[in-house]
């Protein structure tokens, strides 16, 4: 790839914690790998460059990301197969069912390109339509805010760490009764009416993140996909997850812990069969791995990233 092409690819989405991801992921050895959130293909490019015996199944819900990744991964075309869809469907893929996975990577959240592209409506910059759909299909964020019941909205805002979620849910429902929330300014305006002051950047970011997660059903998809991907791993295979939200990270931590130490937290007198006490594998990251000073300086968006890795028993 030419230098200018590589720069263009990196500008689509700068891969986060790439060296750390490769350190853990490639412990699975040669074989089929899944990149379930392909994005611009940065992690996939690094994996295929470092591992000549590896092939890749790349999946993304965003057709624009898939097209960009296809161009970037062209040098490895013989070892790459790309699919438009959700990583939730990966375990049912015929190749995965036949060969199993040496490793799987989920880089959760939204890409730099999605945030920077005004057409996609992920950003809180003024005047943008509230869209936030990763797949470019289905209900938009504006549709969600116009119709979600208040109780469900409260749950989603609270789960997304939004400030003053109960008051904010009530205010959104009251506002949509007068006129719809169609633009980023509308959602920021409701937040600031609840706070009684200009909202901080971090407060706005948490509200937009909560809405985005709800629109794309991200937490539910993750909860269902993790056990399916665990079962699709071959013995010794590795599952790596990069999360950017406390709810995502908590789900990953809880599952990895349960798979590695199934007896943890169970009262000693509770009867369990031996197979119920057997670990399915080991957690490779005692604590989540985060970006170091050099990466933070080069890519401030890497700050919230938390990497956890788990390896299936051989």
C-alpha cells in the first residue's frame, strides 16, 4: 500500500491499542480469525501482516466501513472474506462452524469516521440530524426519541451514564409532546434545560452515547454474542474485546470472570456438579489494558478504551 493510501485508511479510523491487541490475539496461532467490528480494517491489516498463516472473516454493520476495509485489505484478498452484518451472526457462519476460530476481536463503539462524518448524525456538533445508525437501516435516533416509552428511556439513559437520567427522560418526553427532537441542538437543549446551565462536553457526550447504544441495541447484542463467540473458539483460541463504556466493560468483565472461575461468589454449601465448577478457560488480563501516554498524545480518542482478553482452555 502506498504511503498516502495508508494515511487515508488510518484517517478513516485510527486503530486503538494495536500492539496490545496483537500481543493477546495472536496467541491463538494460525487459523481463522474474526474481526467482528471491522471498521477501517486497521487491526485486521496488522493481524494479516504479522501472521502469514492466518485468514480473516471481517464483519461490520456499516457498509461504508466495509467498502473502505475491502480496499485497505486488498493485498491480503486471498486470505480475507468480508460480510455486511452484526458480529452476533458470526458464530453461525458456515466457515466458522466448520473450522472454528483461532481468535476473535470486538472493537466496540463508534469509529472516528462515523463521528467525523456529519451525514451520519453521531456527533453533538450543532445543526446535525439525530441519526446514529451504524447499519444505515432502521429507526434513527430521532425516531427513537420520538417514540420510546419514558421508562425505557430512563433505563437507557441510566445505563449509558447520562447525567440526571430521570429528569432528562421526563424532559425529553415533555419536549417531544410540543415538537420533535430532530437535531443535535434539540437534544443538547433539553439536557441544558435540565442542568440549568451550559452542559459540559463530557455530559453531552454521555447523553449522545447512551442514545447511540440504545438505537443500535449494542449492550443486548454484546451480551448475546460473547457466549456464542466463546463456543466458536477452538481450544486455545483467544477472545479480545475493546470497550469504551462502563456498561460494555462490566459485561465483558463479568463473563470472562464467570468462564474463568465458575465457582466464584457461590456459597460453599451450594451443591454443584464437578463439570459446573470447571473453568472454561483463563482471563489473560488481570486488569483492563488502557492506552499509554504516547498513544493518548497521538490519538486522544483512545482514552476511554479498555482491553480485556480471554483464552479458551486447550
